[in-house]
C-alpha cells in the first residue's frame, strides 16, 4: 500500500510538461486570433510580402516597357562668344561676310536641350516574353508568401496548443499534490495506530517523494512560463502581457475527414510549392523566347528633337550653313537593331533551355513530394483520431474506477491501496488524453497545410 503512495506524485509529474505565468496586462485570445495576429505580425511573412511587392513592381516595370522604354531629355548651360560684325552685315546674311568673327571678349549665356525617344515596334517576342517572365516571377513570390503564412500558422498553432496543454497539466499538479498530502496523512495515521505493515521507512520514503514533488512543481512552473513566453513572442506582444486563452480547455477540433483523393487534388491546386513550380515553368519558358529573339533584328521607331540658342547669335537661312550655337533640329524614322554575337546568343538560349528543363524536373519532384506529404498527413489524422478515441475510453474507465473506489473508501468498505492506484491511473490517463488531443488537433492543421488550404479553410472548423 505505502509504495503506491510514494510513487503517485512522481508518476503524475513525469507525465506533465508545462506553460507560463501571469503578469499584469491581459490578452484574451483563441486559435483564430492567434493565427490572424501571426499572419499580420510575423516578420517571416512580412519579409516574404516585401519580396512579393518587389516582384510585383518588377512586373509593372516590364509592362511599362511596352511604351517608350527609352526616353531621355538632356539640357546644358554655358557661355559662348558673341559675334564681331565690323561691316554691319544684316543678320540673315552673316554667313556671306568673311569678316564676321567670334568675339571672345563678349561672352553670352548659352542653353541647349535634346530629347530622344525609342519605341519598339516588333521584337520577335522579346518584350512579351520579358513581361510574361516577370509576371510569373510575381506569381512565384505570391506563392512563397502563402508558404511562409502556412509555416508561421502551424508554428503559432503549435505554441497555442502547447499553452493549453501546459495549463491543463499544470492543473493536474494540484491534484497530484493532494495525493502526496493524502499519502503523508495516511502514513502518519497508520503509524499512530501501530499498523504492523507500516514503519518509519515508509514515512521517509513519502518524505522523499514530497521533495521530488516540490522539485517538479518548480520545473513545471518554469516550463509553463516558457510556453507562455514563446507564444507571447510569436505574437510580438510585450513581456508584461498575460496570454489568457478565451476557452482555457484543450478540446478536440470538430472536423470531418474527407477521402485522400480530395486532399491530394486540393494540394495540386493550392499547395504553394506546386504554384511555385508552375510559375517557374512559365518563367523559364518565356525566357527561352527572349533569348531566341536576339537571333533576329528588332524594329524600332526613333525620334530626336534638339534646340540650342544664345543671345547675339543668329540662325542662318542657308540649309548648308548653320550656327552651332543657334539651331533647332528634328530627326525621326524607323530602324533595325541586330545583335551580331550569335555564339553568345546560342549560349544564352542553351542556358534558358537548361533552366526550363530543370524547372520541369523540379515540378515533377514537387508534385510527388506533395502527394506523399498529403497522404502521410491524412493517415496521421486517422492514427491520432484512433489514439484519441482509445485515450478517451481509457480515461472514462479510469474515472468510473475512481468513483467506485472513492465511494467504497467513504463507506469504509474500500482499500486505501486501491484508491491510490485509481487516483494514480486517472491522473496519468488524463495527462495522456490531453496530449492526445493536442496531437490530434495539430494533425488536422498539418493535413490542411499539406493540402494548401489551411489559411483558406481555417474559419470553417476553428470556433
């Protein structure tokens, strides 16, 4: 009998992990709130969103290249010499007078402006391919954001359920302490009554068990505090914030498991890795066309406008003679741009083809890996559901046993040793039940993440 008293406390504590301590400010939160705040505050998600914004800007840049990709305006300001006109020749006939000279003693302000633009007309798909590749790159970064969101959500959910589990197990420590106290009282009573089956050795063993209990109380309290701190940091909350679950009970999620093919089909449609592989295929295929376009001449339209002027300089009407400091001109027309380094073009095409082939192989590998992960997650839900049902049944049996032993003990019909065994078994099975609930809930979330629908469907099953 006494040996069972001694091990109750130790058995109970070895089954208990832990969670966190309370502070001054309180943050009431549930699983949905944890996931929503994680998605809005997680540095990983924000960094991925920044990369996605950069890719989106690059896509806008590529699209803007359709219209006037090269437009420049150049302005210059200086001083130039004036005109020395000893014969007072009319301004429109200065070019006829050989005596007209530059007068460097009479410097005048000078300004020049030139505007140049080039508009692609036909690029053999180079421009369209660049835009398509940039769009696929933007899609790839968007899928990467979804991947980071799923990872952060699973991490946050694990920490949240860790807090609930620690709170449940922490409450069990109070019951374990009561069992240890009951064991000490019973040993002392039996010693006082002179029970021949109990001696001082039993009392010392209970005292040692009590010390082990005190040690485990400190350990559980610190682990509980660590669990709360981890969730608080996941939510980027201040250290003074108390995390208080809205429903501080660890209960299994209400979830209807569909067939494996349904989740695999969803994964092929929504899983970020699949979307990234598809975007990679589109981008690399478009880049092959961009590289091949260098084999052919690109047709462009160009326009250049320039004007310059200075005081005391005059424009001459003769088409063959002009003053470089006073003129206006316009040049326009169509032209061809042909790259002649064909060996380099062939190398670039080969590189693009190799990248496209590699992307194809990676897409096949990603598809097979995703299907395997979905099946593994789906079967784990079945396994954890069966384990939870077994733990629930075992806990129900232990509760019934404990009630019978308590009634018999109150009526002086029972045996103390049997009551201790019932309490010990009930505490251990209750701890195992809560651990099974946590594993089951996480298995559901991991299945939805494996199918790529965790973010989209969490409101459907999370209360």
